[in-house]
C-alpha cells in the first residue's frame, strides 16, 4: 500500500509539472520573452519536477525534454544535442573509460590503499587527503569534469577500504571534500579550468597585463585559504560525528557491506557473526561461518531479516598479526573500529603487468593534459588516444567497456549540458542579463554589498544560464563598463562571479558535479544530501569574498 501511494504521488507530481508547462506555453509569453523562450522555460520546469519526483529514469526525462525542445519550442536539433558534437562529451567518455581501466586493472584499489596508508585512518585525515589531492591536481588538468570523473571513484574506493557505509555520513563527507578540493582551487589558478581562461579573455587588455597567472593567484589566495579552512571544519562538523567505520550501527543492513566484506576477505579472510537473537528462523544456524564463498550474499540476506555484524579474521599472520590482536579485544563491543591510526598493510604484492600498463597510460595522459599549452594537442584527443591504448594493451576489453562505462549517465549529461545552447538560441541569456542589470548598478556604492550582491545574483541566475562560460561572458559585458565608472577593477567583479558560479542544487547546473556523481553511479552519496551541502559551500565562498574586501582595498583593486 505504501508503494502504491508513493507511485500515485509521483504520477500526480509528474502530471502537475506537465500541466504547469502546458499552461505557461499556452498563455501569452512572459514580457520580454518570445514564445520560443517561454516554451523552453515551461519544458524545463516540467523536467525539473520529473527529476525531483523520479517518475522516470533521469536520462529518459532528459530525452523527453530534448524532444519537446525540438517539437514544441522549435529549438534546432543542433543546439539541443550540441554537447554530443563537442569536445566536452568525448572528453568525459574518455575520462569514464580511464576510470573503468583503473578499476578493472586493480590500480584504483592500490592507489586508494596507498592514500589511506599515507594518511592516518581517521576521517579527519582522509578529509584532509581529499582536499589536498584536489588542490594539488587542480592546476595540472584544465577540465574540472575530468578531475571529478577520475577522483570520485578513488574517493569511493577509499571509503570502502575504511568501511564507510555508502551514502552514509562519512562517505558523503569524503565526496564533499573531494568536490571541494577540485573546485575551490579553480578560481585561484587560471590553468585549473578553461573557465579561468574564458574569464581572463573578457577583461580589458590593460587588466590582463596586470593579472598574469602569478598575480592572479596572489590576489585570490586569501579566498582560497578561507574557503578550504571553512569547508574542512564544516565537513568535520556535519559528517564526522555519530558514525564510525566498522561499527555495528553502520554494518547492520548497509547495502555496501557485502562488497566491503568481499574485499576484506580477499586480503585476509573474514568470518561473519549472526545477530544474537533471531529465534523465528535462524535458531539452528551456527553463530558464525568462516570462509564460505557465498557468505557475502547470505550476509546481505541475513542482515535484512535479523541484522548482522562482521568481525575481522583472527589469523592473518603475514601482514595482519597486530590487527588480529586488536580485533580480539574489539569483538566484545561489536566489531573493529577502523577509525584510528593503524596502518593498512599492502597485501597486494608487486604491480601486475596490467597495472603497470594502466599506470603508464594514466601518467602519460595526465602529463599531456597538464602540458596542453605547450604542445597544443586538445585534451579530448589525448583522452581518446588513452582509450585506444587501453584496448591495444589489453587493459580493458569490449565487454568491460560496455558494462563499465555508465552510458545512461553520459546520455543524461550530454542533454543536460546542451541546455546552454538551447537557452542561447531561445534568447533567454540576454533577457536575464538585461532584467538584472539595474540590480548590479544599485550595488556599486558599497564594496561589501557589491561582491556579495554579484555572488548572490550569480547563484540565482545560474538556474537559468546553465553554461558557466556563457554566464561569465554575458555578465562581464555588463560589468566591465560599470567597473570603469565606479572605480572598481573589473577583475574583482569577475572573480566575485567566478567564485560563486558553481552550484549543484540541480544536477544540470554543474558539469563537474555531474561527472563526479555519475562516475560512481550515484552510489557514494545521495544527491539530496549533496544539494544541501551545496548551500553550505556557496556560503563559505561568500564568506571568503567578504574577507578579501579589505585585502583588495589594500591592493588598490577596490
């Protein structure tokens, strides 16, 4: 009955979304908008409602939206499906395939274990590891989406190795730290994102000469420090309490435990201990079973009925002797607490031939991506070449390529990122900027209100202007003349918008979020939880701007 009620609610919401779209399209256009632009808005509203309610799979709703853009709104097929003809989609395909190769070769798990061993096994230190990794890799690869697609599976592997429940608090915290690390460095270093180069191109020639890569970083450094520090403490406060890796509260009924258990058994062997009381159907069963190959499945089934906890094997003499001693003590309180400073043994032996080939491919790919300004070979071409070499060197095969790449997610991403071209053809971008132009003028008198106002308006307008580059180009066309009239350096206005231009309240807003979220098939963290953290992250970005105001005044920029 509950499932039937949920189904009816979904269908009702879906019908309501379609009705709103139909009424908006049927009535007279919104003042200043053509019929085409009004129709695009109505169809998008319907799609958002359907995505929220989950009445259809996300990619199916995206396909419906794209077809309606063409049939009802009269948008050209080329604009609607423009992403599939762009380098972005093919670059994401290559990045997803690199993730498949790293996973199937075993290199992903080896790297995850190396990171976990390098940093203490506390949640606090693993959050720092994610922030540091994203920040260090930031300047090396200009595509944020590629970094998200590569690092999200690594973050999930680390969470699995530490026993964090997938979509639990700590796994969500690791995902948030990974995303924050990748993105926060982008506005401070031009080479960390193509958006930075696009923003620099909008600045007047004399300002471009003033802000080379070094001076840009110096001017943005306080913002970077403030945002990273605030997010570290916020992630610890929101996700670092109330859940312990390996504790009974996390292992009972957790959907990811069969996999974690299976991984653990590959290293040392694992025994399962059934719940103490399950009188109705489990009276005759032994309290524990050791080494049976089917235990991962039986554990999952048992946990649904009675609850299950698992305890590390008592013997693993070569590399786990110390851990066995501690597990004997910890078993009395419901499992081994992995949230301490123990080190993780390698247990994997030397690199296999496949791992060596995959390591060579990934290193060469990253080097070529990082040095693109020197050799001028596009990142897409490098990524697709890496894809070919993975087949040639037999790192992956056709079945792994078919099953490992998330094709439905790539379809959804391709259509969602095409919204920027759809909005541009419908004239929505120009209408939005003309409507909000007076608001920017009203903020020019107070430097604090100016940077905060630009940031807040950016967050709001990004629901409608999907492309970050398109938004910054349109915004700077309005703000550069205004900056000269009020004595403000245009770089400050551009940076204030760039700092807040990312948002992932809705999935379609951010290519980096889409790539990272679907690189792990949405299994690491729930979108609803990450959307909440988006508001927190944007608040820290605003706080960073406020801190920078006196610094920029001292530099003579305000």
